[in-house]
């Protein structure tokens, strides 16, 4: 039972791979893209993408990893818009 509880604790302690919602929007805007344009790349509606961006829901696993990758690339490209990307370390 201890192994199971340890595994559950590890799941709960897993860090969020997405920056705070305000950083997500700031990075997208710094790159000059609309929610609609990004949603199209991910194959989702603008409304679905908006829910990701405001932090209401997280994308499913494969899209979550791709979205996190996009945000990291934007943070590298637009460091001025990336303040707060890693909230715990800024």
C-alpha cells in the first residue's frame, strides 16, 4: 500500500508544465497571433483554445505537450513577454 500512496503523492506533486494564464496570453500576443490562428494549428475551436489560455481546462496529453512546447519557444523568442513564465523561480 505504501508504494501506491507514494505513486499517488508523486502524481499530486508533479509540477505544472504550463505557465500562468496571463503569461500564456502575453506570449501569444507578443508573437502577433490571434486565438483563432493558434486554435487552427491545434485543430480545436477558438473557444476551446481560450479555455486553455485562461486556465479553465488543460488540453489532453498530446496537445498539452505541444502547447507547452509552443509556449517555451515563444518565451525564448520573446523574453520580454515571458516574465512570470516560471512563477516559483521568477
